[in-house]
């Protein structure tokens, strides 16, 4: 049975009305898939009126199943927006940064900025996965079907994948990492090698990853106060000036009222 993952998702925007929030559940993977899968997640909703839902994408590949759709979402660098309404649900596998590379025979960057038919990426065994997985209302049964689908690929980790994941984890958790040079110093890796590693295993640049997680952190800070100190937030993100930060924030996230 899949274990629930209790911590709160990060990077979700526009969930202002708690009474209208879709149900969100997340589950840990089995130990053999834990080096590759961050978690499984599902969203279910029953809304009388369409509502806008937005997220800041993380540097992760997602396998997405919904009402006859079997898709593989590469990393998208822009804010993801979608109108949802009526009654429906989505079930997804969120791979760890670097964790999807063992499932394919090309750099993960080749998948970026696109949504792919799952069969085109993972082959004919993916055909009908949505019907099989979503035939069950029980989340644990669906997770079991997804794991049975992933295991025959026999993914194997290697030193490069583990290094990419270590760097991603450090960028996620260490607020002091605000420049690519900080990664270079912390891991003793050259900039070119770092770029090639991220191109092969992650799918976005180290600079983009740093900016994305720092903007998510800024969004969280701004959400909890009505009077954020923009200068302090900008400085903490490594911006040379407040105006540059605010331009980037509005370009990627939008108005601060949209932040959860």
C-alpha cells in the first residue's frame, strides 16, 4: 500500500477559496522506484463553474493520465495555467529531477517545453495505461498499476544521475544557493560539465533551476504577509536590485494576489 505524502505542495497559485479547492493527494513510491520517482499525485474536482488553476512547474518530468489522455509532460519553463470545471480527475507520476533519464535513450532536454503522447516516448506498453489505471477509484490500486508499468523498464541509477539529484536537492533546500558559481564551488564541478549534466539528466539549465526554486520561496514568503519587504526578498534571491526582481516575479508569476 502506498504511503501518503503529507507535506504541502509548493508552487501552486490561485488557490484562494479553500472551499472550492480540488482534492489533492500524494503518495510515496515503493523503495525500488524511489531513486527515480518523487511521488504520485492525484487531483479530483467537482466544480459547478470553471476556475483557473495555475502552478509554477518544477524541474521534473510528469507522466499524466486523464480521461483517455496518456501523456508525458516535459519540463515547462513558463507558468502553467488551466481552466478546470465539472467533475474530473488527474493522476500523475512526478519523477525526481534526473530520475526520468534511465527510462529513455536520449537527453531529457529533448522533451522540454512539450507535452508528448506517452506511447511516443515510452513505447507500446503505455497504450491503454489510462484506462487500466483510472478504472480504479482506489488510489493505492492505481499506484500499483503505475508501478507495475514502470518496473519492466528496469531503470538503473548511475553516478551522473545521483550527482544531478544531489545538486537539485541542494538547490531546493539551501537558500544560500543563488548563483551557478555556488554550485560549482559546493560540488567542485566545472560550469561546462554542470551544463552538460543538466542537459542530459534534468532538462533545464542550473540557472533556471536556481531561479525557479528561489521564486517559489519568494512566493511563499509573500503569501504570508500583506507588506513584504521587496528589497529583502530580492536580496535573498541574489538580485542586484529590487526592480529587476519585481520584473521577473511579475513576468513569471503575475500579480502577488495570485500567490498561495
